[in-house]
C-alpha cells in the first residue's frame, strides 16, 4: 500500500508540474504580447508627435516667410521715399564691415 501511495503522490506531482509549466508558458506569452502592444502604442504616439512638430514647423516657416516679405517691401518703400539716406546707410555699413573684415 505504501508503494501505491508513493506512485499516487508522484503522479499528482507530475500533474502539478505540467500545470505549472502551462501556466508559466501562458504568462510569458501574455508578457510578450503586452510588451509588443506597449511598444506599438509608444511608436504610434511618437509618430503623432512628429506629425504635430512637422506641421508646427511648416506654420512657423510660412509665418517667417510672410513677415520677411513684409519687411522687404517696407524697406523697399523706405528706400524709394528716401534714396539719399538709404545710400548713406549702405555706405556706412559697407565701411564698418570693411574695417572689421580687414583685421
């Protein structure tokens, strides 16, 4: 009878080990799927953020381009209104630039 009890205990241990092996395999599979899902979510979030940054950069470029066009038109208008002053300012800037670059 003692041998039967031992065989029964060994069989129960084998069943428990098999169940444990199945549980560990399922847990590892779940962890792997969860990590892959988290990585995909992070990648999608980064993609969305890059799109927003790209759009904002384009808006800033358009704004800067528009403002520079306005500044060029305003400078052109001032030059047309006061050509002598514009020539004297250009000569002064050229003189100072030449002095600085000759050093």
